[in-house]
C-alpha cells in the first residue's frame, strides 16, 4: 500500500493508526486461513474491507495522496439542504438587530443581515434566514421612508398584551404579585456533542462520531425563582428522530403531566407562562372555533345549524368566517380550565420570543453539559441529562428571570418610543 511508504520509520503512531494496524493484521490472518490464493483485482475495495471504511473514502484518500504526495487532514463540509430552523439565541440577536436598524431609519434586507451575521456571529443560507424572518413575524414592506423589514402588527399586539400582564404582576418591592412559573419543552439527541476538538493538524480530527443525530429524548420541566419545580421533570424517548419536538408530543400526554406533575407542585395562585404549541391550545371538550383553515362547507353547516337567520347562500368564505367568529363565542382552552380550577392563571408568550422565556437559559445549561460529556449512547445521555438538570440551581433561574425582566422593560420602552416617532412623522 503506497500510503504506508509515506510514513517515516520511528514516527509515533496515534491511537487511530494503531487500531488500523491491528485491523489489517487480523484481516490478513483471515485471508491466510481462507486459502493460499488472494485476489488483487480490487485493491481499494480490499483496503476498505480491511479497515472498515467506505470504498469511496479510501479512493478519495489515495487520490489526494497521489496528487499531492501527502496524507492531508480531511476537510469537513456542510452537506444536504440548508437547515430550516435557527437556534433560539440567534433569533433573539436577529430580532434585536432589525429593531435597532428600524429605529435608526436604516434600510434592512436579507443581504445586509446575512453580511452582519457572518461578521459577528455565523454564516447562514439566505433561504434559511428568509424562512426564519417570516416565522418570526417580519414583513418586507414600505416603511415611513424606505423599504425595510418590520414586525407585523399581530406580533406587536401579542407582545404588548403579554407585557402588559407581566408588568402588572410586578410588585413595588421587586417581587411579583402572583408567583411566576415558566414551563417549556425541549429535546436533546444521543449524538449531541461538542463540535470541535484539539488534534494534530497532519493527522486530522479522528473523532469516532456516529453519523446522524441518533435517538432523541424529549424534556419537559418548569422553573420558578426557587429553581426547577420539584416533581415536574418529565424525560421520555421520542418515537421519531426527525421533526420538531412539538411533533413528538400530544395533548393527552401533556394534559396528564400538567394536571398531575405540575399543578400540585407550584405555589398557590401562580401565573403560568408557556408558549403556543398546538397541544397547549386545545379547546374544552373538543369545542369548535373557526379558523382560516376551516373548510367552507363546515362554516356553512355551522351557521345553518345555529344561526340560520344570519346565513345567506351567496356568502363567500371570508364572509362566512367573519360571521362565524362574530356569532360563535370563543371557547375556553382545556389547560386554562384546569389551571383556573386550582386558582392559577395561564399566560401565553408571544410567538418567536424565546428571549422572554427564562427556562431557555436552563435548557442551554442542560444541553451544554450533555454535549461536553457525550458518549453516543442512550443510557449515557439519560445520565448526562440528569446531571445537567442538577447543574441548574436557584441562582441560575434567578439570573435568567432577571435577564428576562430586562428584555421586557426594553421591549415595552422601545415599542412606546417607536409609536411616538410614528405619530410625529
């Protein structure tokens, strides 16, 4: 094998090289025991089989060696489609950057955002950023002076309603009127590990990391200023390895956890903060409330049944939907009923505002510990998740909640200032 001739005698052999030596010796012993004649028609395939590598990998290594005369370290390239989602901390950075530029009256575009992100944080595929901006509630439209990215009115209204309730819950001595509880769901994969490592440049990063993400654990928990809510931890393995973690949950499981593991363990008359996941927003007893995705035939049937005097056969879907929403009182959510029966109240965070949810900082502590201690096994991951939970202390939660208060004050102040500037322009 020509690659072996490149290695000088007396040179120290790393662990990976020693493993290859043992595998080659075992492979040659198997060939010797199999018979006196060995086929040499496919040397690359023979090397691949002996070392447990792919034939394409062996050919790439040999091609590079023949072309350069050196065994170069492998380069890691991103493959596949651009990722659909970006991480929550980066969403916060993007939202703040757009708001800052809007307040300055500066033009904002995907191109300028990409350039700024690559300089200060990380590069990103344009399609990924565009989808993220749409999900976060930004639109590309005409501003007061020029075209710019700006927040949709419904996102702004949802944030104002949420902040108004949160600010009203603050007490004069710095605490809260109602105890505040923050709940959330997240996930971590078995192969979630630290992406970088130290290695010899001439040998390459020979880290035995399996391909793919591996099985996934779903994490459910809640925090207060006293730390994790005792008895509320839920960890289970997802049935699927792909998709958003919200797709791995359903209402019955979440309702059981909410009623049996959370509500009995939180302070009296708590204000419970959670997001708008579909299984958080199921109506009482399967009650119906029309949405834009409700079929036109269902809207017609509902009006004919309950409000025949208001129904007209010539109504188009937009008219039917508006009339249904006017005449049909919005039913209560099942989780809200459960909470109110025990004296609590639920407050849902505005969509795509992870910076307003302090438990996100707690998830980061857990996941960072799992990444640093990853051994690529489900058993190991479960142990590391438990250790990660223990690393989140009351002080961790108090600091995260204090940071969220700062964000709430900033949003409230800036929204007011933007509104006043709009009136003057």
